[in-house]
C-alpha cells in the first residue's frame, strides 16, 4: 500500500471527514501518528469490546497493538503485541451516534 491511497482504497468501510483514518498510532515516531486526529478522541471497538489501551490500529488489515505489560525495548519504548480481529473506530467528540469506520465484508 502506498501513502497516497484513500481509506476506501485500503478497505475501510465508511469514509469522510468525521470518520477516523484506516491506520492510526499514538507514538509520535510512527508515520501513522496524527496528533490533530488523536486530540479529537478516538473510540476503538476490538472483537466487539470497547478498548481504551490501544497503541495503534489498522481497520483494513484487522489488527491492533497493545502494550505487553511494563516491558520496554532497548530504546526505552513499551513493547507491544499485535492482536488480530475486527476493528471499528469513531471520533468520541461527535456524541452518542458517530459514524463508525469498519472493514466491509
């Protein structure tokens, strides 16, 4: 995949200004980090359960990264593990029924 593809090209179900991107990370070192979008608040549902401990997600590929305990890598960054399953994302600042980004089946 190239950086020039849209969310729809990558397989995200819903697209638009009020729908989070297909791939987003909280780490400023990641090319998928976007502080402006993170500041709005992102809600994540993974395997049908709302999660608050997600470090990175990809809707089209169906995975999330979460911290693996308190372990750190050699650069002092938290170690993460990749979990596979259906991922849904939405902006929390849009109220009770925001548009949800999810993979079309």
